[in-house]
C-alpha cells in the first residue's frame, strides 16, 4: 500500500466517525531499512515507530539530518532505558507498569512523552496492563513521576479472526481513554496494518502501520 492509499483509507474511516477527528499515522519501520524510511519521509510521512532500542539508534544515526518524529513502541527492558533516553525519542508508547514508569522517571533528565500500554484483550502473549488496573496506574504515574509526561493510552487489538473480539478490545481501551481525558489524556493509539480501520471506528486517533507501508 502506498502512503497516499493509506491516507485515503484513514480519511474514509475517520469521516465515518467524526469530521473533526484527526488521526496520526506512525509508520512502523522495524522491518525496513533507513533508505525505506527516507523514501517515505520524502513522500511526506513524519512520524516513525521502532520497537528495538538498538535499531532505533542505528536509524537515528543514519537519518540524523532529517527531523523525524521517532516513537518507541516496543517492550522496554530496564537495561535499555538509559540508551533510549539518550536517543531522546518524541514518545515512548509502551509504559506497561508503574515499576517501568518509576525507573524511567528516575533516570530521565527532563519530562518525556509517554503512553500507558493496556493489554485490552488480556492475552498472555502481550505486554501491557490489565484494563482494570489502567486508571489507577495512570493516576499514580501522574502523581509520582514528574518526568513522565503521560499523554494517553496504547493497545494492540485482540489477536483474533473474530472482528467482534477485536472491536471489543478497542472499545474497552477507548472507554478507559475517555475516563482519562479529564487527567490530560489526548492520545488513543490503537490499530495496526490489519485492523486500523476498525480501530479508527472505535475512536483511535493514532495508528501504527508497518507491513502495509513497508512491503
């Protein structure tokens, strides 16, 4: 899929929800090289996501002449926190515990934009907080971690062929997001290559698309 084709699909889904809804596309470049990122950048894409600190570092070094908005979207191990903070990404989308938030808070020298990752389908193979713990954890991070600038929530939709299950996981995350808006939540990051249209229909305002763009 070209970037233009993706944008058209996003527009169609967005307008079915609300003409005022703005959906940000994060191009997930983990399966591609720096040249492919540069090509997409030249076509107008500005936000890119990586799920490994080492690969993010390599791409930032390769493309340091471009003002790319880098998002870290993977599971962050504690021994990689310092390296990631040095790279100064635009956003860390994968805060999956209070413990991780406190570790980042301790080591950060300035506030960093983050999202709270929710395991909305309660799948053992996925990282993220259990949905029933999300609101309390979000509030506790706000109160105890001044260097974590929480901006909202992120989820990966249910790994299922049943569309109803996927929708259920997105709707649950969006309902948590709505409850956190009075605490400053602005971003609801849901939807990947296979399910971004469903996610937008459930209220997502940020999608993370990799395979569809980088084939």
